C-alpha cells in the first residue's frame, strides 16, 4: 500500500465511510481513494465546462473555435473509407 497518513474526520463521516466500505466490499482506504479520484475528475470536468462557457460568451473566440473544429473534423475518417 505504500506510505499512509492519518486524517481526522467527523464521526458521522467515519460512519459513512464504514458503511460504504461494507456496502462495496472494499477497504475504507480504497473508498477514500475512489472518492478522491472521482472528486478530482469532477473538478476537472467542471473546469472544462467553465472554460467552454467563457469561450461561448465571446462571439469572436467562439467563431474561431467552431471554424478550427470544422477544419479538424474532416480528419476523423481520414484513411478509413468504407467504415
């Protein structure tokens, strides 16, 4: 498992962690690791969505993005005739 650390959490969260561990049939440390991975993924997706909202709020940048997207979109089937 490697190095470990102690983290203090409220008792209610400790109970939730225990329940999830039992429900999923995995150690509590894996529940925490999965939760952190999912939270990190969500933060990344939220940041991407925010960036796209900013892009879409700028008509010039949005138009440039759409034009570049269309230019690259034609490469998707490059060399894959018949599929």
